[in-house]
C-alpha cells in the first residue's frame, strides 16, 4: 500500500493552496476543481479537511465525475492512462487538475466542459 493512501487529505491540501495561489489562482477555483472531481459540496469538502480524512476514505466518500476519464497526460513522470491502482488514479487525477489550475489553464478546459 502506498503511504499517501493513509495520509490525511488535510496534510496535502495546504500544498495545493500554495501551488495555485503562487500562480495567481484562488482557493475558490481550487475548491471548484476538487468539487468537480469528487462531487463534494463545499460543506462536505471543508468537513473532510477538518476531520483529517485520509485519501482512502476521502475518495471512498467521493462520487467521481463521469468525465474524470478525460483527464490525461503525465503527472510526477507517470502517464495517467497507465496507472492501474484505482485509488492512485483518483489521487493523480486530482494532482493533474491542481497542476492545470496552477498553470493557468482556463476553468472550462480543466473541468472538461464540452463545447457545443
């Protein structure tokens, strides 16, 4: 089992905040990205942070967005499409979305909104 699985989401969350704010993005945008991926409300997201929910339970409680599979590319030197462990895949989806936010990608592209 990977060490990150038992790590509290609240331990990694400040790093996400720092990363996006350093690049001029907001906590509100970060929350939008996390809520899009997990299906959490603002209240439930804040509750998971407050309760120090570990990544295993965090994603167990989540309802993954049906468009999450559209998240592709490389994160931490690993192609997302090649990750076999379902929990690690969800964690890397989140990492990739935070990366895209920090890199200034438009929200509609980060949230995989289809243009009609």
